[in-house]
């Protein structure tokens, strides 16, 4: 598995976990932070990682054409 595919898969999985936390932990209360906020942060991190993976994949395909 190349780096671009790894980043894309990892970003998608992180986004999915964050989305699950955001959607299904609204009523759960723990001290310090809320799980919905943790879900939003994970969604942002996952989206960023997925975009990096996409950019790496595009760069790899355009570099192969030269």
C-alpha cells in the first residue's frame, strides 16, 4: 500500500469514527470534554488526512505522465 492510499484510508476511517461520535454520543456526559466535540475534531482531522491522500495520489499520477 503506497503512502497516498494509506493516508486516504486512514483519513476516511478517522472521519467515520468522528461522525459516529458526533451522531451517537449526544446524551453521554463525561468530565472535561464532550464526545460530540471530540467527534467534530476527529472529523476535521480525518477530512484533512483524506485530502492529503488525494493530493498525493494526484501528484503521483501527474508525475508518472512526465
